[in-house]
C-alpha cells in the first residue's frame, strides 16, 4: 500500500512539475498518453498506461477447479523521458497483483545515426510476438509456446545490455542482447549468473507492409520445469530440463489494412543427454494468424482474428508420461474505439495428443479444453 501511495505521489508531482514548466506544449495523443515538451521539442516527457480486465470461462469442471472468474490481468503506468533523440529513459510499473512491480526500467543512449545502446531491465528481442506491446497484441494472450518459455523462465523481461539499430538504405534492423540469465530475472530459481544469456536478432523490411525476421538465442539452464501451458497459464504437462539451451526463431508479418497475416516459429535444443534431470531433447512452438478489419482500422474499427498454434516437446525420456503436443485454435473479435478502448473475445479450443496425468489439475485425465476469454482494455 505504501509503495502504491509513493508511486502515485511521484507520478502526480512529475505531472504537475511538467505542466508548470511546459504547459504551453502539453499535448494528448489518445491511447498513447500525455506529452510534455519544451518549446524547441528537444525535451519530451511521456505519461501513459493501460488497464486490462479479463473474464475467463472454462467448460471443464474437474477436481473442483473451475476458475470461471473476473480478474485484472494488467494495470500499468508508463513514464518516459527523451532528449533530442540522444538520451532516453523508460519505466513501466505493474499494479495488478498483490504488490507493485517494476516491469521495465531502461536507459537509452544514441551512439551514432540510428544505432543505440540500451541498459537496464528490458524485453529480450528473441520473439517479435513478445516485443509487441502487451496492450497491442491482437489476441488476449500470446501463443502458448512462447508463454511456456516465459515460465521456464526464459525470455520476457531481463536485466542486461543491448545494442540495436537500423539502416534505411538496406532496410535492416539488428539487436544484440546480453543478459544476466533467466532464472534470477524470473524469480524462479537462484543463479550465480556466471553464464550469460545472449540473443541476436535481424529484421528485414521489404516495404512498409511486409517484413521478416530471424533470431538466435543461447542460455544455460539450471534444472527447472518446462510446462505445456494453456492460455490461462495452467499446465497440461511438466518436464524437467537443464543444460545449454540454443534457440532459433523465424517470423513474418504482412499488415495492410484491412488484411493482417503473420506467423512465428521457434525451436529450443537442449544439449544434455536425456535423463531424469533433462527429460526432453527440445521444445518448439509457433502460430499462424489471419485478421481482417470488417470496418475501420487498428485505432477505430472491428476486426476478425483466426489463429492456429502449437507447442510441443521433442524426443522424450523413455518412461516420460502425459501429453507431448498441445495444439490450439482461436477464433476472435477485436472492437477498437478511438485508440483508447479495446474489447476482445477469444473462443479457444486446446487439444493435447494424450490425457494429462497431472494430479489435482483441471486437466487431470483430460486432453482438451474449450475456453472463452473476454478482455476489456482501456489505454490512456
């Protein structure tokens, strides 16, 4: 409670200070926040955020576990600072859980032309779906394969340093990130961080509508659990993994109103021989998505979404039990109003290749789930 009060006080003070200093340059961009700018436009303060409320309905009632409920999935405040495109800082705070948390805290320095250095806590650049803002994804949750990697824990937000930039003549973008290691950042297990996680990414834009990308990632995992997760982060199965983890990812996107077509696929290979400590040789996931605006656009419109997803273990230990593949099919709608309000409905069918054997789970002795998610989001 004290943390929330302190954050509110600091935020209010910052707003009042900037209104006084740059009142003549106060502007509001609907859905993208308040900007306080100096007269020469070199100095820019940003204040924005969003709230995402979700209702989940499950058709399965097993072991007394239903979880048909309303919840606040995300409630975030963003503060940004930029000076003449040479120096910048960005902070994002989460208040949806039992306590406030720092989601992002990054500083940015321009090295030369369109090349930058970033340090702090930021989003690992491995996945294009992950680097897309959580307030801007087209479905209510990201695809199940990447969610499974989040809870490994891997990817998502990490502490480290990153070089990135672009070249308008070649239409290339690059990212090179070095972070502490996934365990400590995810608060799952403790790590001494002697082994750093490294991610490289390269994007190519054919034009303003069509782009492709590829990534490589290296990490060294202590023994932990890799789950087959559904879209509410419940597990169909768990597998122990450890050792060096090398990942490869490819993605594409074609986005020209009213049509959206994109996809992403990745594979992680583990170098350890199969054992009780490393029960799978690899893990792969991906999705294909199509969208069509019946009316309007991404700021004010109505869109239909269809998505196919997969998440799967590779070779497994001989006595490994339970499902190894989880496929998902999503039909959804997205109603957007004034770039501020977004109302999404996702009907999700999840199908595993075997019955789940996890004890006291909603999926015990079950290999499928029909799930309805609705989301009302407000951006300011």
